[in-house]
């Protein structure tokens, strides 16, 4: 037969375990900082006109704590058909501050689209990098050029939208899959 001590200890352990389990479940159910949603592909497209070029600006962001990095690319389409060969990409870095991001990039540091693992390096020729302020919510980014030369073909102020999986363009064939 068990002593009262063993019975009380057993019940206490079970209660403590149940409380800890409920607390862990509650913490995981609380929405995380909206900054975690910044990771992904974001798109701005110029209004399409028949037989006229349409610029598409794509921003691919990776978040690690309060730091962000990634690449942007600018592509041209005519009548929905991609007008490039291998694309291009320019790396950037930035810092997350609440619901804003400050990005730094060198618009002259363009890499071919087939290069993998490109990373940002500040200009070494005395030029200052371009600086952008981004305000974000769950579904949009408000891009505003603060300093330096902008990106050719992209206005200084644009609104990018999160790319949905079905919206991805297959650049290898110049068409939507």
C-alpha cells in the first residue's frame, strides 16, 4: 500500500506536468512577431499593356532574427512572355525594426541569375550603398527609396505583394507553369 506522501507526490507531479503542457500549448498558439512572415517572395508588376514591355520587380527575403538578406531581380515581359535569357539578381542586407525594414544594396552589383548563394558586399569604390525603407504587413510591402540611385525600371515608391505559390513564373521557359 502506498503512503500518503507517495500519493500526494504523484498527484502533484501530474498536476505540474499538466500545467506545463497547457502553458507550452498556449505559447505556441500565440501569434508570433509579424516579422516572421517577411520571409518569402514579393512581387511588383507594372501595369500590362498589349505589345508593350511590363517590368516585374521580385524581392526574395530571408529572415534570421532581426537581420534580413536576400536578392532582388528585375525582369521584363511582353504580352506575358519573359524577355530574358538567364535573369539577373542583386543581393541585399537589412535590419528589421518593428514593422519596418531598412535595406542596403548596390544597384551596380548585378549577378547572373544562374549564380547561386550570392551575398551582399558594400561598394568598395567609395560609393555609398542605396538605402530603402520598407513598411510591411502580412500581405504587402511598401518600398521607399531613401538614399542613392534607384533600380532601373522600378519606381522609387512601390507596393509589393506576397507571391502566391500558383503565381510563380518559370523563367527557364519564359512562361507560367
